[in-house]
C-alpha cells in the first residue's frame, strides 16, 4: 500500500496554488474559497453520481466504488476529482464503522478523517448548542420574544449515537431556567448541517441561517435565529468549517471531503460548496449520495442539484452479488454458497433502482463490486440479465487491486460520458402541494401504493403550507434498509403503503421532513458497538 504524499503535492496535482491551501498537518488541508474567483471561467466538469441498491448486512461498497473509480481514472490517464461526505462519530463508534472506503480503495489519513478531521462537525455541534443556549437563556431572562416553552422546535445536538437523549426534560433545579421538554439529535441530522451542504457560499449560509425557525411565540408566530440576534456568533464558529477539505486516495487522487448529512434522516449529500468548487478544477467530478438510490440519490437529484444548479451527467448504481442474494432471501451466513435462484429473485431490487434513476433522464451504469465468493455461474447470470434488460454494466475489484481493479469501470464510465447525453430533470414540480410531492416520491421511487398520514402529520403539513412553505422540497426520513418504511422487508416489495407519523420543517434548507415508520433523528448504539470492538485493537 502506497504512502500518503504531503498535502501540498496533492494540491499541486489538482491545480491548487499554495496561496489557496490552509494545511491542517501534513496530509489534510482546507481550500480558501477565493480560488473560485480564479477558476470562475473554467468549463464545468462532467458530473458522476454514485449510488447503490438497498443496503444489506452483506455490504455494497458505494464509497469504496467511488474511490476506486477515481483511482481507475488515474490509471487510464484521466484527470478526475472526488467529492465525498465527512464521517460522523456516531456511525464510526456505532454499527457502520468508518466512511473512508476499504482496502486499496481508501482515502487518507483515514483515522483523522473518521475522527476529528479538521473540526467541521465539532463547529456544527457547538453552533447548534449555542442557539439552544440562547433560546433557554432568553426565556429565563424575561422572554421578550414571548417564546412558548412548549413550542421550541430547535433541538440540541451531539455527534454520537445516544438514544437516551432523544427525549429529555431540562432546567430542573432552582435557578436553572424554565423546565421544558427537549431532546437531542445527532449533529449530522441538524438543520445547520443541511444548510451547510446546500449553501453555495458564506453569504448564502448566513441567509439560510437567519431563516431557521427555532420556536413559536404564544400567539403562534414563528421565531427565527435572526430574531435571537446570534447569527454572527454562529458565523464566527462556522467560518473555517465552510471551507472544503482536501485529502487524497491511497493512489494520490485528490478528494474534497466536506459536510456529512445522513441520507435516511437528512439529504445525504456532501456540500455544494465543495462540489461546485471541484466542477471548476477537473474535467470529471465523482460524488456520491448516502444509502440507496431511493434516499440519497433521490435527494441529490430533487434537492441538491436544483439548489446548486447542477447537471449530473451519469449515474452509477453499485451492487454486489452477495447483497442481491440477500435480497433474494439468503441468510448472511450462507452468502458464500452459490445460489443463482436467490440471485434471480433478489435482482429486482437492482432493477427498481436503475429504472428509478432513468426517470430523471440520466444515463445509468451498473457497477458490480466483485467478491471472491462470487461464482462463475452467478457472474454469468448477472451479465446476461443486464444485457437482456439493456443495462450497461462493469465489474470492479477496487478493494483488493485499487485503480488496477477499477480500469474496466473507469473506461465504461468515460465512454458513456463521451457518447450519451444526460437529459437530467427533477422528479416533481416544486409548486405542487406538499402531500402530492410526498406521494410522487412514495409511488415513483419506493413503488408504494400510497401514503397514510397520521393526524399529527396532517396538521403539521397544513400549518407549513399556511406559513408559506408549500413550495418546499421534500426530504423523506425513512429506513435505508428497505424500499418500504419497515427495515425488515428486503427485495422489491409490492402492495404496501408508506406511513408518515409526523413532519419536521427546515426553513433554512427550504424542505419539509416527513418521518416515516420508526425513524429517529438520534440513532442508538447496537448491542456490541464498534467502539467496544476497538478494545481488541492497538489504539495507536
């Protein structure tokens, strides 16, 4: 495995002058946004979106594939830049683990990136909690804004999975403020993370920050962060965090890592600041959207692309034979056993995601992430199935072989970029009523028969439309483990409805968040968290 190069060398290959580089040690740096002025007349790059089938315990390797593709481009002499999300400590110490790829298809310095990195998520956490502190102090100090303590909608945050903090009561004890119900969400589910990743520059971030609704007064009027008069304090905390971070793949391809909203409870895309910067710095840009195409890719194409005026040119849907067999009913422990029948039954999940991406007018390439346990018969079946369906496909073996194992994928992607025109368009018209937009996503993307709204959700949707947010985007919060809202339902289910139990509003991000099924904005740890498993490994 190759050693990392000093970050100034990576910057040099990416065309970033030292005057725009702000090093954080030897191997990571921030990029001064003034470089955008230098590059503003450059032609926009071709933009590749990497997404995946519905995730399973078997693993699909979406981030690994994104990194491998960048390395594959390097092997064929094609300059490209990678844009990924920052990992959150919750998954790192929880179930999922780190988010820097795997094997030779990794970015580094991986532990730095997975932990504190350059402090972006710490800055977000501090900013969220500063706003909370200002709210409760304002109520305690006389409450000039007439805030209704029972209608504070801004929640505290921490960058850790801790289910015990989902619902709490605060200010108990003499002189500690007004007792009220509150709760924590994980930082990456906060509205501040959403607007960090949807803002196009500092000024846009500030404008969005000012619009965030934090509470309602006793007459029902919404109150914003601007009303609290703490926007400039937040901007001071966020000043450095708004600059993209430069790192590298193990084969020294440049990567911008910036922002990290979850795709199941937020919009799941890295920052537009980073993506738009990259589009002026390389002829091809690779980005990914969290979880499967029904979550991250839908939100990238319906929300982020419209907000950033992006025009995606190609969508890559990642799948593994192992995962497809799991969707066909095979137990995890039996995935290494050849089972073409299960593969045939599970493959409909892949078909749905490919068809869904084509609904946006995108050329689609299926990337089959190869495992050693894949049998020749299974591989042959999958190839013939793709050919019969008219789906372009390529195999890759980036985990073991890095760029060398990804040349086939890189060549296929390059050919499609050169020969097939993207006719990208979003799925729904923003002017449609909120419920109609929700139902379009449920029916067209999840393949549901319809949507059931609980009473609280119905009331909230009516209120948000009265407040003027009828033309907002829809950011569905749903389990990533199924096309339904039940995480135990694999494959390509039919005859189900999506249940919306409540709806949150992110005014600064201009989207409403329907919470479907048992989905939480503060995850919990598993029975044996990754943090416990680390005890068996050297800590240095």
